[in-house]
């Protein structure tokens, strides 16, 4: 659970040294779908509309998805999988509470680890 304006981090550890890690948004607002966010060595999907707020930190064999200044529209399930879809999978559910228009929340420096 996060509040509008916070930063959330989803870790994706892997034991593979040169892993291709994919991050996918798999469902939102009660509707299942798959929208690729990040494709391993290729980086962010060029069609991902929120690239400015989304980053992937590659550190110590973990590919952490970071979403800054979350909005209610970021509420969804996110999936990470290593080795180009053949490896271990991690699922995270994100629920963001707050006002759709409250982008100047005083909690901008808070980080929620989900």
C-alpha cells in the first residue's frame, strides 16, 4: 500500500550474472492484460507512457523497479521474470491511496517498500 506521491520499489533478485530481466504490468483496475515496461538489455519499452517516473536499478544481481511519485493509476500487479521469461518470477501488487489530483502531496520523500 502506498500513498499518492510516494516512491515504491519492487526488487527482482536473480542468481544469473547476465540476466535479461523483464518487468510487466499484468493487471490493473480489475482487467487482466500484459503491458511490457522493461526488456532486459533493451531497456524500457518505447511505448511505455510513464518512462519518466519509472526506473530499473541494476545492482548486486537485483533489478529493482522504482516508481516515483505514484498515482492512483499506478495501482496494478507487476511481474518480474529473469532469463527472458524462463526463470524465476516475482509478483507485486500495488494499491495507491489518495486523490487523483493530489500530485503535490507532502509525502514525496517517503518510500514504500511493497
